[in-house]
């Protein structure tokens, strides 16, 4: 897996959860944006965050 450039990481960190509007945490190991407030992890595919609830996975 490749490292996310600093500017891309800053962009990812500026996104908010589409459900709760709370901040998201970037999980580089899983290539996801995690919303602890909603209990969801949104995938990043090809460098593009997929911010659709139907595409998110439930956190344990």
C-alpha cells in the first residue's frame, strides 16, 4: 500500500460524517475514514473517499 501524500491526508481529515457531521478519523492501514459517532467506516477506493452510507461498513 502506498503512503497518502500530506495534502491528500489533510483533505481527508477535513471531511465530516454524512450522518452525524462529526469529524472522521483517517485509518491508513484499512484505507477508510472512520466515524466513531455513527459507528461506520467509509472506504477510500483509488484515493477517492466513498461517503455513501450504503457503502460503509459497521464498526464492531
